[in-house]
């Protein structure tokens, strides 16, 4: 009887592995095609979903000097543990209306705070119906992270050149002194590439 029980247990275990394997999400092929649009316009849709949880131990440490002198014999650390979940949603659309002209829009979920892009779970922006008036509520807004039009070609200069206008992510060099690729800026970019290894660009950026 034990022999048959062991065989049955192994069989159930194998079925479990098969079910897990069949439920695994398929990989997105790298050669995805653009969305069909009218004429020669090519529209590509994309986006990003991020859900994460964090747990902090001793996130807040209080220095012993803030206590009376009689507790100075030992270091005092006030520990504070925190745990939370948050999410971020991004949707983007790229439209190539011609070989030289491209438009791009990226929308992002927002907690109605210009310094943050993560939505904490349970963010209350209105009560739910019923006796229990928590949850079941809209908890985020939609903001524009990027929105620009770019035109590039050879033109009169005979070398690659272009102009990019709108809200865009800007980074100078390696980003040591200027890296605004988190939220972006309203700007106009004019650039030219006299050599493949050299790009000359002029930016006018709206900071205030």
C-alpha cells in the first residue's frame, strides 16, 4: 500500500509541475510588428506595469544625544519598521508618419504629487458606497511624461540633422551634471551629426 501511495504522490507532484509550466507567461517576440495605420503611417504601442512591495527594518534611527544624560551609558536606537506596496503604469504611443517625422506620447499614473510617480496601495481619494466607506475608489491621475515631435533627415547640410520639440527626457553626456530622464522637460532640441561618432546639439529648456 505504501508503494502505491508513493507512486501516487510522485504523479500528483509531476502534474503540479506541468500545470505551473503551462501557466508560465509566453515571451514577447523581439520582432513585433507595428499597429496597422492608414497609409504609410506606422503606429507602435508600448508600456510598462510595475507592482512592488517594500519592507524596511530600523528605517528611523534616533541619536542618543536627544535623550537625557542618564541614558548616555548605552547607545539608543529607536527602530521603526515599515511595509507598503505601490505601483506605476506607463503607456506610450509612437507614430512614424513619414520616414523623417516621428511623434511620441507617454502617459504615466500619478499620485497628484509632482515629485513622485509611485501610487501607494489604498490611496484614498473618495469614499466608497455602503457601510464600509474605504477602498473601492479611484486613487491615481494620469500625467504626460513625454510628448514630442521629431523631424530628422539630411537636408541641405548633407549630413544627418534634425529638430525635436516638446516634452522630452534630457541627459547631457553621461548624466553626471545633468540628468532629467526621470520626469523630463519642455524643450527644443536642434542637432547635427557631421560624423558618426560626433553629435552637435543645441537645447533650449523651459525650467520655470
